[in-house]
C-alpha cells in the first residue's frame, strides 16, 4: 500500500499547483487558500454572455459557458499549464468536477446529446501522449450523462507552413482545417464543443463552421477558461 501511494505520488505529487504547499488528504490539486483565489466567472446567463458574443454574427451558438478567467501568471494559467504540459490529467477531472458545482445551478444548461473536444494536432498528441481535454471531457460527459466522442472531429492539416504565412492568415487560422469523421453520428444532435482557453475564438470558430455542415446540428460551447483582457 505504502509503495502504491509513493508510486502515485511520483505522478501526482501532493503539492499545491499554485503555491507548492503540501496538500492535506482532503485537498486536491490546490490548497484551500489557493482555491479561494481562483478567478471563477460564475456566469449567470448561459445564452448571452462573453462566450456566446464571440460567435455573434458568425455561428449560431445555442449556449456558452466558461468556468475561469485566464491571465498571464494567474492560478488558471498554472492549472492549465500543468494539465497541458506536465502530465497532470487529474487537473482536468478536478476542473470538471468543480465546474459542475456551478453548472448544475443552470437548469437550462441541458439538452446536449454529445460532448466533443477540439482536436489536438497529431504532432502535439504524439509529443504529449494525451489530449488535455480528454479527462475534462470524460468527467463532464459523465455528469451530463451523455457520450464523449473524442474522434468525431479531426484535424486534417498541420500548421508546418505557419512561419511562411502572413500575420493576417495566422490570425484567421487559415491553415487549420477540421473534418467531421462520422457525420451520421452527429446529425440532428446538440453538440457541446469543449476547449481549454478561448482568446480570439478563431479555432473554435473553424470547428463550428465545419460542424455546421452536418444536417440539423446544434452547437453549444464550453471552455475551461477565457483570456481576460487587461
Ligand atoms: Zn496553494
């Protein structure tokens, strides 16, 4: 048992991701002091807010939700950095469970048939061995009692030519293309598309454009965080 616990600690050390303090057994990822410092959006309106506004006039989005505010060097940035680059997939589970506490208050945050993640570049997947949205998406879809389809939307090109593109092209993500792999599985469905941090919303926009080619599809968006302008 001792060996098992030590073994686990190698992967998930019991230190607060933000202040590095040792965690009590009841604490996960963050110590209780740092939990209180996390900038939670606590969105009241899920049909008309800063997330849905990003897509206004571009895509028809049913509902939008975002859990945290993201800024350089804030706690959110540390959480997402550890989730993405430090093999801390447990942070995805932690964020989904915590977010659910706020989300379940919204009675109209329902009606979804599927949860779909924004797909990762194949090269990034190879490098990291995981998509940072998987543990988050799986936990969330269990709470919503719907399926998590991690491969129904795929990337079809790599941005290796990015350095040769103009700034304008890069902003518009013109080299990033997505493709719906299993169209029939999405027809007539209300899809909840998830991502980690939304800034300009360009990537999500490209995903939405592709998804909207599917017959009678409805799209809602949920992100872990939103980049707050300073
Ligand atoms: Zn702490």
